[in-house]
C-alpha cells in the first residue's frame, strides 16, 4: 500500500510548475513532427502531384499515385492532431506569464485548425 501511495504522490508532483523542461521538450518534439509532416505534405507531395493552373493534370497525377496522395492526407491530419496537444502545452507553459495573452494566442491558433486539411486542397481548385 505504501508503494502505491508513494507513486500517487510522485505522479501528483509531476506538474508543469515542477517539470517545465519536460513539457518544453515534448512541445519541441511536437513542433519537429509538425514541421516534418507538414514539409512532406505541402512541399514534397504538392510539388510532385499538383500542377498549377491545370486541375485535370493534377487529378491525373493523383490517380496515378494514390498511395502518395493518401500519405499526404495522413500527414496533414497528423499535423492537426499534433497541434492540439502542442497548444495545450503552450498554454500550460505560458499561463504563469499572462493568462489573457496566452488565451488569445491559443484561440487564434485553435480557430483555423479544422480548416487546415481542406486548405491544402484548395490551392489547386
């Protein structure tokens, strides 16, 4: 029983205030993942499949490489999914500085997130 109580106390002490560096590292890893997946989806796949001004050629390229297109859509989805915990970590880390400013930053970043996957497709419509 004592070991369980000790573990619970240890877990309760692992808050942002006590371990900010751990949360900052997790946030940095999430940023890195967002950069890698976003660069793949927008940089590599968009340059390879999307033909500017020619939607028929773009559609033909997508039909010719459906696996690549699916990986791009999955990468876009992962960018959005990684952004949610990153926003929470940013909120927790910056809340002691100014709660109003961090709420403004989180809200301004949170609002366009649902539009992110559809925005990547709108460049060639």
